[in-house]
C-alpha cells in the first residue's frame, strides 16, 4: 500500500468517525451509538484534520497520476474545510455552541437504520436499542455544549424534538411486529427517551438566545472557497442578478404564449397564471390521504425511465433502486418540498436512495402534473439518484464520499431544462417550462439569500426587484424577497429559510452549478472533438457521471485530461 493509499484510507476513517456518518455512508459496524455532540470531540476532530493535512503536505503530487492528484486535491479541500468549520466563530462562539441539533441527532441515524439498512432486523434493532438507551446522556451533552444558541435554530430543533417520539413509537412497533426478544426493553428505553426529550425541550426553551446570524466577511469568503467555488461573493451576486433577469424575461415570454393559447386575460399576472396552472393540472387524489400523491410520483418515475432508455441518454447501473417516501415529521422543518438521501457509497450491493416528499394541505397545490415530472427528474433518474448511484461505484473512495454540492445540484437543475429540450413533456412543454422556471427561480434567490445570511450585507439582496428588504429581522427581509421571486406558500418560504441559515454555502451551489454545468457543455459543443448531437450528449453525460464527486470547476480538468477540451 502506497503512502497515498494509506492516507486515503485514513481520510475515510476520519470522515466516518461519528456513528451517524457511518450509517449515512453505508457502514454497518460501530453504528449502535449516537454521535458525540461535545465540543471536546470537535476539538479532537480539528486536531486529526491538521495531522492528516501535515501528512498530505509530505507527499509528492508530481509522482502521482492525474486522477490520484485530483484525489489529493479533494482530500486537502475537505480537511481545510473541516478545520474551518470547527473553528470559525461569530458572536464569540463556534457554530456548535450556537446550534441545538438534538432532534436530528436522535432521529436521523435511527430512521436510516429502520428504512435503508439491508441487515437482518435483529441486528438493526440491537443498534436501535443501544441508540435509544443513550438518548438521555446525548441530550445532556447537547445542552452542555450550547451557549446562547441562535433563536431560529432553537425553534427548528424544538419542532424536530416534538416529532421524535413518533419515530420511537414506530421502531417499537417494528420490534413487536418481528417478535424481537428485546422488544420490551426497547419500549422501556423509548419511554425514558421520550421523557428526556421533553426535559430537553424545557431546558432549551429556558436558555438565553441570540438573533445574530451573520459572520465576518473573511469567514464567509472562506466558507465559499472551501466548497471548491472559484468565484468571489461579488461575482456570485452578479451571476444571480443576471440569471434572475434572464429567467424573468423567459417567464414573461412563456406567460404571454400560455395565456393566449388558453384564452386567458392577456394581462393575467405571472403569479395568478401559476396558480391557475396549478389548479388546472392538480393531481387528483379524490378523498384519499395525501400519500396518494406518492403513487403519481412512482408512475412518473417509470415513464421517465422509459423515455431515457428509448433514447439511450444515460448509463444506468443495473443494481440500483429508489424508495419514495413522505418526509417524516421530524425532518419537515428542514425539507421545504423534497429531498433525497443518496445510496450509501461505502455499502456493497444495491445502490438504494430514499426520496422524501413533503406533503401537507398547504403544499398540495405544488404537486401537479406539471411539477411532478421536474421533481422526479431532479431527485431520481437522471438526477441525484443516478449521479450518486453511479459515483458510489467509483474506484476512488475519496470521490465516493466527497460532498460536491455544486456538481450534484448543477447536474440536476441542468437536467430539468435538458429533458424539456428533448421533448419529454410533449404538448405541455411551455406550461411545464413556465412552472419549472418559476420554481427554479429559487436557485437565483438562494444565492443572494445565502450571501446575505452569511455576511449581513443587504446590498446582496438587490437583484433589481421592487421588494422592501429593510426589515431588521434577516428572516423577514429574506422571506419577502424569496416569496416575490418564487411565489412559494408561506410554509415553504419558512422551511427554505431554515435550511439556508444552517447550510451556509450550500444554497448558492444550485445556481453556481447550473451555470457552470451548462457552460461546460457549451464548451464541449464548441470544441473540435468530432462530437455532435446525441453522441456529444452521451459522452458528456458518461464522463460527468463516471468522474464521481468533485467541484464542477475541477471537472473541466477531467475533460481536458480526456482530450475533449483544451486547458
């Protein structure tokens, strides 16, 4: 084993030190525990990252192949980001000191063991029991690490904690269903955990909080750079402003065509037309439960797959699958509409994703015959599921587990337009593109709101729209802009803002990735490489998918190395 192989192995061990991450990535040993939420663990993690970085500095990258050099760069970026995430402060405190996260810490790993773990029920339930027994100590440790938590994050955690007992009841029911020998012990542990969650909520509510959200400029710039983004904050703002202007013009042109074709008032406003289309193309669930919407998503999944296979557009791994589920209550505060849990990249066997769809009476109008295809293209095949199921097969463990937000989101948002370009929606192409563009406007808003939440600079909220963003509460100001741009219902606006505030640097990755993926494809089309039409598309898709996870800016290096682009 070479020094690089040893370092790669140790890097994977570093990234899987916490039990929840082991579950998420597909390891089934040492998962019968909750994460260590303490500041001491985070300090040790930062020290480990620094030690790995020192070892990396001692290697000679010129002695390695192109692909292995790329892996070295990804390891370096990941370690530098881990160090920064664990040490930057605002309000004189680290992120962990200000972020209560008990709801997710108690539930997420449990839910994955319950829903997406191929081991026998007895083995999984043993880990579930061990985790549930640790809940009281975990909650005490969470309280101990907090110092003036952010008020908005307190509210989010309280919502998730309130829903956690439902999951505990579910796993107890599972134990009874399979007649597990320790079912009674699990029920007793769940009762103690439920009491501990109620006590935690009382203690959390009584803590002094802060509303101060924004970082200093240097840390904001570092957060963005350490995601592999090569544009400055100002350049990202300019991209978003231009994109929203262009997209707005496209939406207006589509609006004029649609109202004319349907015999509607030529002056019908964009938001009113969107509501009209949502009503006209509503999914019929009759008197059934909201979960009936999931059946319609399953139908669309099969239809999209047939369309792709008929045209041989993408390579699809044989052993892959996808479960479509309603978003559990404890996850709803952070999932505005839909999300997916990718195939665990370190698990052998079937590469299975979980696609979550957030359902409520308020959100039902957003699940329509026009929006469902776009959602399934984005979350399933050819979107997140296909990209991450393919990357999970890559030879490099570094690329399998690297978190490449701009690649993942750029790929999927590009596909929403690409599939329409190929005629997937037939005669409803303009209607689907109108609602899709209106919904996709969120990615332009996400850039400027991400920049604003990070820096507090209200100049980033200026995107050429007549919106009052002067409210001193950053969530109110941001919500007004997001609602104006997208027309989202209030519940979705609030869930979007919750997510933006906690995942700094991720929201901007959607538009950044979209723009850079399309540019990469245009550059490939302009290059003298003998490719054109669907042959060019297939080559582009194949290299993108086979290269696995990395920042989009770095994917250009792969195309250059393959001789398809010049440096």
